[in-house]
């Protein structure tokens, strides 16, 4: 068993201020017993629109923001998952990257967003380079295996299925789920669907408004909402257990009964 928390806030233009909020939220969650804390996509820096400011703000994975996350994880003895703007070797583009920091302060897993948000009038690919398709990176906490994906990835069921095939019991899903007609309903529906069809827990951490719809939540393998936040800044936590995953998979052996696998498209 491990206590998992999702932390919701509205990152802005000041990276130091964003890190200060992250420190407060992780400290709050850890103080309540959380051993894994999941923060939103672009927790390091978010502008009102995606433009060159995201590129200018980018840092390497050993930069100040990532180091701050590592120090925070070490101080509280927890795993911390958060999104940042990763600097690349090419001009004018970044990677939309998740890092998982372990209790020793080290990076234990990374994920670079594969499905870019070129939808609903947005063109994330103009400034972001899609991550390469590779074996999913996972980490272990409290005897459970955690995988990671980002925001728009939730609209692609095969993405989560690959992570489950890599052994994940819990999916950490940071997001900046942009508001719009029916978007909040899509968020709730898709997050629960990914948990139900894969018989896993989902810890979905969205940005608060105005950039995100909020509604961060923790879902169990039967689709039950264990904990959720509305629109405001804060944290909530829930217990995740290997026993619950096994119990649900015994009742609903969908992974065992499936007839199709997942193969990457070129």
C-alpha cells in the first residue's frame, strides 16, 4: 500500500514562484502521509498562450527546477512527478517532459510527450518536439509500479495499454487540460476510462484555471473516484494497493482476455 497525492495549481511565468508553490504543496501532501506526489504538466512555467516564452524558459534536466524537485523529494523522502519545459539542442523547440524524482533526490524515470496537442485550434508541435517511441520508463514505490504519460495522451487508449504492458499498476497523468466546450466532461470521462479498461489506478494532476479545467483526481481500477479537487489550488490523496489491482483483475480479466496488442505506427 502507498499513499498517492495529486497536487493542483496554476503555474505562471515566474519559475521561482512556481517552485515555491510546488514546495508548499509537496510538503502539505507529504505531511499527510503521501509517498508519491503528482504535479501538473508544465509545472515549471506556463504562459497564457503557447509561444516563444516556453522556449525561452526551458531548462535541461539537470537545471535549477529539476534540481529543486530532487531536493524536495529527498527532504520529504517521497517520489515527485512533475512536468517541465526541457531545453533541446535545436533552436526554437523544446520537449514537454515529465520527470520522476526518487526519495534520494535522483531522477528515476522520464517521459517526453509523444502525442502533441494539435487539436481544438492548438498547435503544440510548432514549439514542441514529440518524444521518441521507446519502452516506457517506470518506477516503484510501496511495492507498486508507476508509469507516466501527459495530458493529450489520455485520448489514445493504446498509449496507456503500452504502459500497463510494461508492468504499471498506477498511471501518473500530469496535464494542462485546456478549458473549452465539453472539455471538462472529456477529462473526467477519459481519465476514468483509462483506469477501467486497464484495471489500474490513475493519479491525474491537472492545472487549475485559467489554463486548466482543474478536477484533479485519483481513480481506482474499477473507475471509482477515490479523491478529487474542484477548481482551486490544493492536494488530495488516496491509498493504492496491489491487492485492489489483483482483486479487480480477478473479477474483470480484460487484460488477459484481450485479442489484440499494440504496435507503434511509423
